[in-house]
C-alpha cells in the first residue's frame, strides 16, 4: 500500500518537476532593416513597409509569430532598465505603425502586442567608452591594403552582392513573409558565416585583423545572448527579432547552451503566407 502511495505521489509531482526543468525555447527571426539606415558594410535598398499592402503582410507575419506564444519579445535595441525593458513599447499604437518603418516596431512591438505582452526587452550590446569596436572593419581594410590582400576582401564582399540584388528585385513580387523566408533560410550569404571566415586570414602573424573582427563579432553576439539569459526563466518562449547577420550566432547559442533550445522560425513564416503577390 505504501509503495503504491509513493508511486502515486511521484506521478502527481512529475508535471511540477518537468515544468521546473523545462528549457527556454528561443526563436530567432533575422530581419532586413526596414528603415534602411545604411549602417552595414553591405546594405539592401528597401521598399517602404508603410503602404497598406505591406502593412497587411506585416500583420500576417505578426499573427503567425504570435502562434509561438512568446512570453518575451527581445529586439535589437539597447536598454539600461531592469530586465532591459524598452520604455518606448508602452506607447505602442496604430499611429506608430503608420509612421515608423522599423522592424523593431513593425514586427517586434506588433507581435508583442498581439501576444498580450506588457513589456519588450532591448538586449543589444554596443561598446562602451574604452571598450573595443565589435566590428573593426576599417582595420580589416587597412590590413588588406597593407599586406596585398585587397582582392581577398573584395572577393568576400562580392559573394554577397548578387544575393542582395536578387533580394531587392524580389521585393516587387514577394510578400514580407516570403522575403523573411529568404533572410532566414540556412546558408544564405547575408546571414551565414562565409564572409567572416573568408576574411579570417587577412593580416599577418602580428596584425591579425580578420581574426580580430571575427572574435569581436562573436563577443557582441555572446553578450547579446547573455542578456537574454538574464531575463529568460525555465519554460519561457523567447522571440528574438534581430538583424539577419546576427542569426548564425544567436541560433548557435540557443542550440548549444544548456537549458535552451532553438526553434525554427521558418514554419511560422510559411504560415504567414509566402506566396507571390498578385
């Protein structure tokens, strides 16, 4: 009798124990920059997302992402507030959607609002005074010129250009969801590591500029994911909306960090309707 009672108690307690040990599910959505700020080495010319048609498409994307049931939405914005809460989100409304062509607003805030979240977290990391540049591209250019490796750097960038041109042309016939599928598909030049590893040998034994850039880029993304870890609790479901170039490392950390799992964003985008626009 006692043995059966102990077994029954153990079974009853299993869901509680399972919930306590539940991993944090992280879904990374790599985006292109809707506002087209031109801050990257390679920049895509983006059509306006403020048109009625694009707004309908973005609403479909947010609805699909909300099906993930995120407990947190985290975006490419800095915040010094507790838990990196973004104050701007408290003012989110339709007027903001109609006037601000920014993926943080258009996808991050929109999805968080649809999911019923009271806060959005800004987990971006930028160097503070005295800290190294996280993307010292100028030093890579200088080293390439100094050591006769300019052709190597040019070749690394050249593989991205055709893909970007094709993406720009695809805007004429593709929905936002379909464009995001292109951004998040495995192995794309814009979100993979080929560029970074191609420039790895730039420099010499003493001035390892290519290696330094790779290390600094890893460091920035590691700090971004560390901030996510400070906020997320076991069982949370975190949607990360970030520039596509961060996708490789953020997904890497979600896959490899104990207590976290990576969730593929592509099925959710496909639900948003990735068909060609009429």
